[in-house]
């Protein structure tokens, strides 16, 4: 009997930071490499949100959005799931990420029914408060976030987590990201096959 081949899951990776050596962008790069090296059937496509204009309904004309917004929305629509790397600003998500979220939630909401996961790096709680705020936002967006494992990384506690270019170099953190990705992969497949809640 032939083995069942699982479809490749396409993940849209979004980072809420513009900083050149952003630690959170480094998390997305690490997740991409982990998928390429050790997780079959899953790919991450980084979606650049830096060029999106500040959301303004005056930019919507006859039910269409500016080309850069339309292109962004199409990338989210075509993705099977989403991976957010969310820095924390004042206990919340960054303006950059919130702007992207709002553009993609405009009718029709292209976030709807997509599985998602959040990873973050920063000081203190490692971006945890921003993650919890993003979870609140996701309820309205109809995004289905995995509940565990959670990934918060204090970027400033020893041992060193990132190099000077923002690349993740800590093996333990990479292993924890892999656990998140495997959970997202399994959850995405369950949603695709309609087996949530089945035992």
C-alpha cells in the first residue's frame, strides 16, 4: 500500500520590526532554516510588511486597495497558516504589525480560519505581553492560534542568543522554535482535514 503523502504547508512569516538586526526577524530566519533542514512538508515565506501605507479607508477605491496592499493580502490569502514574530512595544504589538493586521482584516478578511502561531524575543518577558494582546486581536480576526508550546525569548540574558546581525545562534532556542513549528504543522493539517476535536 502506498504511503500517504501530506501536502506542503505554506506558512506566511510576518515580523513586526523594521530594525536592520531585529531579533524577531532573526526568529523568522531561524524558523525558515529549521523548516528547510528538518521539517518535511512545511515552508515559510517571509512577507515584508514595511512598504504598506498607513491604513486609510480613503485609499480603498471601488472595493480595491493600493497594489502593495492587494499583493500583501493575496500572500496571506494563499498561505495555509501564519507565523508572527511580534516585538513588544508598551505591552502591545508594534504599529507596523497592527497596520498589516488591519489591512488584511478589511473586507473580505483574509485572516479568517487560518491557523497561526506567535514567537517573540525581547527584554523582560520576551515579548509575552504583546503575544497575549495579539491573541485577543486574533479572536476577532477568526485566526486560530496554537495554544502550546509558547515561545518567549529574553534576548539579553546569558548565554548569548543572537549575533550582531540579529541571527539566532542559541541551540536551545532553535529547538523550542522547532517544537512550535511542529505544533503549527500538526494543527494546520488537523484543520485542513476537519479533525479538530476528533478522538
